């Protein structure tokens, strides 16, 4: 199967709480797997700052709990693997793809990451960003890492999502995330800023313009029509956000 074998739908809704985003990813992947929703591109808007840790990461190892509390940053866990993400509304560009696994049938994980992110690389390149795929799951540039992707396979569907830094408060990030502190301790915070290079500095464009170019690139390559969450999807996600994803058992799954 190829991209054009599907009728892709776009969801780009107003800002949601971090827990709701975690729940929506699970619910929409299930809906696509069950054939109740067409394959979908969802662009996220964040209502609050957050640290999102991967499904298999240790909460204690990744996050400085006191730093997160001090900065008012909520810690949530997603259903996909991969590393921790530092999220600030207005500074982050996040999207999810929900597709039948047939789209990546026969591909290795590495091949599927490159395949599912190719459209966004073309969008960034059209904005003058020298972006490329760096295995296993990074979007990179000569100036540093731009973002990272993660995947989950669920009941016949693949969830593929990526978060890119439009801008970043590196000092704040290093007070909340433990990862990389040892590597950077002798080099200072400036090294963290170089490791994650914001799209704002590379494009000179507002965040909304970068997202607009991404959506247009997807539509040009694969076709895309406007869509929205259904009432059922919204309700299911709300229930899981308040239950499973808010529970200490889930967030501290790997202590």
C-alpha cells in the first residue's frame, strides 16, 4: 500500500492539556485500526508546558521532580518508545500520524521512520533548512538536532509522532530533564542549546507559518482533507486522560 491509497484527514484543534494529547494518541490509533477513522495527520497545540517521557523510560532517571515542580511543568508518559521531550507551548511543533500498518508493511523500524518523516523533511528543506533523517529517530540539521520521532504499533495501526523545537529555553530544560547533564556539565548550558537547534532561528518564520508549510507539503504529496475529532473520540480520550494516563501507576510505570 502507498500513501495515496488512503484518504488522509487533518485534525488541527485548539490547545489540549498534555494528558489529553497522550490519550488522543491511543484512542485515534485504535479508531484507525478498527476502521472507524481514516488515516489521519494530527497537529498538536499545547495548553501547558510538559515533559513527555517514553513508554519504557524510568521516571526517576529522566526527570528532576523538584525542577519540574518549581517550573510548573507536568510530567506525562506516552504509549510510544523513544526519549523524553521538553514541551513549551508556542515553542514546540508536534504532529502524529495514525495509519494502517499496511502502509509500512515489510519495512524495518529504521526504514519506517525515514518513510513516515520524508514529507516533513521536504517541507523543512523548502524553507531553507538543511534537514535530514538521522537513524534511528532524529530529524537533524548542520546546526544540531531539530526533533525526534517515536512509534507504537497497536492492533493493526501504526502511531508515528514527532516533536520539533521551534524555540527552546535550554536553561529551563536542563533544570527539568536529567538526561545529558553529565555530558554537558563541563561544557555549560550553551552546549544543550546547540544540541537542539530551534526552527525559529533557521527559518526566521512564525511557528504558524512553519506548520502551514508542513501541512501543505503533506497535502501536496499525499492528499489531505479537513477533519475533526468525533464526540465519541473526544469522550473516550477524556476518560482515559483522567483515568489511565493521570494515574500514578502509569506515569511511574518504570520508576
